[in-house]
């Protein structure tokens, strides 16, 4: 069966709109184990990023989406049901990616699943 | 000390104009130099969403063809603002929203009103029809980075009625004095109804779809409802308050991480979308239809 991929990109927003808890690989492994999926976490630090904490600065205007500072959660599954369960669990814990490009890199069907689940949770909870 | 009165009403010598002038008279009594402008005397064309101001750092295509750039730069010459705009059907006159939509320009040309005080006067006719009266004025002034120090609804209906209404004029004068005092002293503390949201002082609280979390729709701070002594309260984490939607750092991150990367997205999607949209060009001619309707 063809592999499905869902990519959820979380950018460094403010504390209110960021995922309400830090994203750890160990927590993702638990979800992956419960749903029969594979979930990876990649942290990207933008090339032009300066500053930490409350005063991050970064020129993102001419960057590729993948080069901007972000945390990328990638879910792979062999069936729709497993992917749906995993993405639903991720959105419940970390909220939905906020932008249309926040799912860039997903397979077409994976992206449809994310969009449907984001709508289900109003994009937030 | 210069204070600008902005009137968002077409009515000549109507209640909004009268009340803003009353506020400016009070500000003048405090030593302010005052001036007034009627926004509805100017065309403000709709934002066309081409985002050249944002992505290409270019002037808006409407610059010079309508009044937005002129009115924005006029505001920049003042230290404080009294904004008066009537409430019609639950909300204020549409000129405020038209002005807000063109403020995408601030993404490449930052506001020069940051940290300046402002107050809002909203005349209205019918109690119970003002649910969102302060929504657009609050968004406008916060987006410009201003500190709103007071907001007043003023109940008045007949043409120029407020000219003979001592209470209405007293409220307006208080607004004018407060703005002048705020400019002079630097004390921008909020003087109006405290409301529910501790940032914008509005009462328009959204219940999120988890049915547990509430959010101020304007400020995007989130918290919980509690009932204390039979009274509803919204409690927001203290650390969220500084990160409300219109705080400079929040706006920076929104622009940096939610807006600017979309340039790359648009470029990458365009080749496919160019083909996919072709059938919609062939299906009905929306612009021809509009032209026929006008003729």
C-alpha cells in the first residue's frame, strides 16, 4: 500500500499561539506506538535567525519554507485510519499548524486528512 | 501637543462631528493644538490583496488615487487621536474597516503611531444594537500600536441632538481632556469600562470549540471562565497578556513566520495553480456581468 505522509510545521510564534507544550520525540513515539505510525521530529534553525527567547529575529522573506526556523513533525502511515488517529492526537496536544504552508511536504491525501481534522477542531483544539 | 479628531461619518454637523469637536474643544482647553478630518470625505479603495506592499516593499497601487496614504500620514503628525464614528447595524461605519484593510502597508512601513494615546467616541441610536461597536475602532488603533485610554458609547439619535445634550457633551469633553492629559503626562492608563479582556477591555469573548477555553477575539489571549460570588470572570494567564495579538513582538512573529514564508509557497504553487484555475476563467464572466449591472 502506498505510504501516506502528513507534515505539520510549527513556527516560533508567541506563547499563546505556539503549541501549548514543548514537542518531544519521546511523546511523539508514544503516539506513534498507539497509532501504528512513524513520527519524527526535526528542529530547523533558520540561517539568518538571531536572538533567543522573547526577541527572535529572522529574515524569512526570501527563504524556502523548509529553511525557516520551525519544528517539523512528520507522520508516515500505511493506511488512512492510522494517519487520522495520529494527526488527530497531535492536533489535540499541539494544535493545528496555523498556515496553509504549515503542511508543506505532506502527500496530497495526507494533506487532505490534516485539513479535515483541522476543521474538526476549529484549527485550534 | 497636537491632537487629531477623526470623524468617520458622512453627516455634516451630525452627532459624531459635534461630539468629536466637543472633545477637541476640551483638549484645546488643556493646551493642545487640535485639528479635525472627516475620513468619509475621501475615497478609500478596497485592498486588492496583491501584497506588493508586503512582499515587494512597493507602494500600494492606490497610493495617490485615493485618500488612505494621505490620511495615514496626516495621523502621523499628531501626538494623540480622538476617533469618532457612528454605530449603525451593530458595528461602526464601514470606513474604519476599509481603512484597516489597507494597513497591510505597515508590514513594510511601520506605524508611526506606536505608543501614542487615543480614545473612541461612538454615537448610537438604539440600546441593544451596539454589540460590536468598539470592535473595528479597537482593531484599528491597536494595529497602529496606539494606547486606547477610553471608549465611550453616546446615546443620541436626532440630527445634531448631542449639541443640546449636556451628558453627551460631558462624555465627549472628558474624552478630549483625557487624551490631552495622556499626551502631556505620558500616563496612558485605561479610564473606561474595564470590560472582560484586560488588554482591550472589550466584552466579546469567544468560547473555543473545546468548550473549556475562552479567547478574546481581538487580542487572541486565552484563558478560562470562572464564577466568583455569582459573577462571571475570565482569567487569563499573566504571561499571555504581554503577547496579545497586537503587541509589537507578536505582530513581528506573525509577519515573519506566518506571512513572509508564503511568498515561497505562492511561487512554488503557481505553476500548478495557473493550469488549475483556467477552467474558472472560462466559466461565466464575472467582470462583464458587473459592468452590465452598472450600465
